[in-house]
């Protein structure tokens, strides 16, 4: 791991050979739900010695339908994420959608995440970079791996080189995504840690019902290929009951399956390093 990522996990005990994990529910649904999921994932990662960042969006701005759940309120959700940081002593990542949100969210979390749809938004990237936080840029479904250098440059030009690049699939027709694993190698050549967003890469967007579909049965397949491709991190959305999740339930990993999946990923990682 880079020095930046190593310092992020300074309070965690982990295997130096391990990948790191960004995981949690898609969105903050309630305080108890967030704390329960974060605690469970932390316990798993402590057992497996995997460095862990808790992930949850404080607000969902990119939804298929106007009637879709967007959040419980920005301040309430951000305060819950801050509670995860302080009480569970684990770093947190959340999405931002506008330049104005960058400084707001930065005071509550450790990593700011640029959604894939917004990876070319110059004002958003520059505002995120100026916070000095680690910035995770998700590769747009319409963008190639090599062209992500331009998104990274917008942040680096602010004097902030604390950048992660995340693969999350490429648009294939109107209602599907595919993962071109060449993008992982190409983005690694840019010199930044590369993360594989396993669950979002299995989305089936633009469904007629206004709710995004997914193929969660392929989570292990995609994660295995990513680890074999030597990604530095995995991004996995998980929920105790994906069917009842208020966002992206169709492609989430059931929480009770997380430890088994990560155990398999460790075996693959140990085989390829």
C-alpha cells in the first residue's frame, strides 16, 4: 500500500500482503443499521486482518426514479458517519455530488468519493482535491481506464496526490455493464491505488420499472478476477437484507456471506503476490 493508505489504517492490525476493503450499505438508512453493519464488518476484518474503510452515502443524488429514497437528511446522516469514525475507530468514505458538498462532507469523513457519473466534473474534482482528503474517483461507465489520468490530474493540480481510482464497469447496451479487466492494469500504470467496485459493476441500470437491477450471483466471480488482477482494494456494498435495502439492493452482497467471500479472496491474493 502507498504511505497515504498505510497511515489511514494506522490504528488497525492487518496483514501487509492484504488488499483493503471499502464496504457497507449503499446509503445511510438509520443510525442503528449503520452501526450494526459497521461493527459486523469490522469484526470480520479484524479476524481476517484486512484493513477496512466503512462506506455509506449520506445522500443519494443519482437515482433512477424521482420517487426513490435519497436519504434521511444530510446533517443527520453525516453525524452518523462521524459516529462510526469516533466510536468504532474506523475510517469512512462517502459520496459527494457538488463542489459545495466537498468541504461539508470532508469534516465528517476520511475519504471523499466522486460518483462515476461525475468523474469529469472539473469543479467537483477540484473542490474535492482542495479539502486535502483522500479522493476516490470512480471510473465513469463511459470512460476508459487510460483516460482517467485527466480526472486524477484535476485533483493532483490542487496539490493533492491522495487519489484512488475505482473500476465499476462499462456501459454495454442500454441495460447492462461489463468489466474490461485491461482497465485495472491501465489505471495501475497511472501510479495510484486501484479499487474494484464489485457490486456496482453487476448493476443492470435503466430498467423500465425505474429500479436498477443486478446480478449478485456473480460477485465472487468478479471479486476473484479483480484480486487475481492485483487490485489494491475491493469495494463491496453489503446489507443484512438486500431485498429490503432502500438503494441498490438488487446487486448487494448479503452481509452473512461477506466473511466467506473475503476468506476466498485472501487465498487468491496469497497465490498471486
